[in-house]
C-alpha cells in the first residue's frame, strides 16, 4: 500500500488539541488508516508519527527505533502501533537529548525526558500491553504521547538557548562524538 500523508506543521490547531481516545480498535476504517500510516513511516524511515500530525485527532501513534548517527545504541525495533497510551509510572530522573519533529522541520531542541516510563496501551489487535521503556524508546514514546495531548517538543526545552536550527545542529552536534 502506497500512502502519502500531509504532515501538519506547527500552527495547525490539531497539533495543539488534546486528542480523543480510539473507541473501536477493530473498526476496519481505523485498521486501514493504521496500514497506511505504518507504510508511510517505513517509507520515510522515521522514528514515529502521531495521528494528530496527519490530521487525525485520536490518541494513537506509530513508534519505531533504529540506530542512527545521534543515537548509535538505539535498539532495532520495527514500526508498531500504540493506541490510547497512558504513563503508569516514571523515573524521577530525566536526561536531556536532541529531538526533532516532522511538524517542526528545521529545528532541533535539547529536551529533558524521563529515563524510563511504565506504560499501558492497546495493540492494533486490541490487546493490552504493560511494559517499561527506557532510553531512546522511552524518549520517542514521550515525544509521540505529547502529540496526542497537544504538546510539541519545544514546549519542553528549558531555555531557548537549547534550540538550534538544523543546519547548525548538523555541523555542531550531529557530527560530534558524545
Ligand atoms: Zn513530533
């Protein structure tokens, strides 16, 4: 299936709205949407996308993870669907690291995120999952969950001094070893 989605950018009201829960995971139209969104994420090679970013004000997102220049130790996890997510518990500690977002192209921010989170969500088969994520997956999960609550990563940076434009970030941060 070849799907193309228009990605809403900061300024679109859906990105600032708390989304509604998914009522019926088994709805065929919803399942078709999931297939399209999954193939979209696979095509783009992205780490995830949340429904409000493509104009769907519902609480679900796609997550994936693979090693990259900035996160060389990120685990390889193929894209999967997270529906009606909740954070049950989280670490006291946070770590700051760089994030970007398809809805805010060209900007990077140093974002504090909980080091681990215990979460509950539904799979696309309607099964309830309870799991702890840590490190990179915990970060991406928190980023995508924020989208379903009308928040974007720049809301979380502690200072505008911790924002960078992509071109400078590529030169000054991405190419530097940790
Ligand atoms: Zn995002």
